[in-house]
């Protein structure tokens, strides 16, 4: 469970808090649930930000792919008039 939460980017402070709550037992279920809801919101926000970055990078890839194709087309030897 700890590795899973760490891999999702949960802060060490929140991980420590979660573990302390878990040790206290079921009376902390509500607080643990709230901690996970807050973390889910943070993960969603990061994913939305990363999606925007991905869109920008994809645009650049498409731009340079198109420019490269134009360059290569212009560089092809063709009939020359002397």
C-alpha cells in the first residue's frame, strides 16, 4: 500500500499521517478516506496539467514532422534547366 501511494506522488508527510491513522484502527477510517480523496484530487490536477504538456509536445512533433517532410521534398533532386 505504501509503495502504491508513494508511486502516485503522495507526500511523505501524508504517507506518515496515513500510517499513523492506520495504526490507530477503524476509528480513523473517515480521516483516512478524506486523506485519499484529497490525494485523488491532487493526482487528477497533475494529470490534467500533464495532459496539457502532452498536447504541446504532440503539436511540436507534428510541426517538426511536417517541416521535415517539406525540407526533404525540397531537397530531392529534380529536373534542372540549364
